[in-house]
């Protein structure tokens, strides 16, 4: 097969569809999301394999991938920010440490490579030469819970690929 990674990713997405829990009696996994809730996010993120370590914080959710990378997920554009209710946006930020021995110019080229790979998020280089990726899901009423789960599977694959590109292997520290 020409693209074995893509085939494996598609199989994983299909498996996620088969086990996605129903949100509530009146909403199925196929119903469009006009808002995204903490439960929508937790249901979708729980489908990633291997699983992520997810901890609720005052600032959203801290996520730790099996390769040691850390991320922060936040529900944004909420009617009530204090309770994170009726939110229209889910944003996940990953801070990738500077790979040893890379110049700023080399890091900028890596950022450009990452941005060409993912249309749903953006990577940029901060003043400390740290690469930051930000992925955003907008609940517009055109995407279902399954769509959110699929996008999170794609995000997970992208972040793991970014770590492999930057560090030459899966990061574990």
C-alpha cells in the first residue's frame, strides 16, 4: 500500500466511530454540534489510542501524550466562561521544546513544514525558539460529535508526527 500510515489512521478513525458514546438521550453522535461541552471533549478525547492523561484544571484541561508531550485544551467563546457552558470553540496548544543543535532558520523551516501538513491548526516560533502548535475546533453546527472525535484523532497524529520531525523520534522526558 502506498500510504500505510494513512490507512492505519483511517482504520483507527473508523474504530472510533464504532464506539463513540451517545452524548444524551436526545443527541446522537451524528447530530451537529452548535456548541461544544466539556463532556463532548472528554468523550472524543477518550477515544485516542494509546490514551492521553487528561486532568481538569482551572485553565481547561492538561493533556499528556504517551510520548511525554504536554498540551492544554480550553473551551472558549463560551456564554458563561465560569462554567464553560455553551462554548463555540475548543483550542489545544502544544509547546514543543527547541530541538538541540537547530538554528532559528532551521526551526522556521520546520514550522513551515508543520503548517503545510495541517490545515486545522497553526504552528509558530516564539522569541525563545520554542515551537508552539495551536489547533482549533469551531462548533458551527456543521460538525457532529463523531466529527470532533475524528479531528482529535487527526490532531493526535499530527502532534506525534511533529515530535518525530523535530526530535527524530518520539519524545519521552
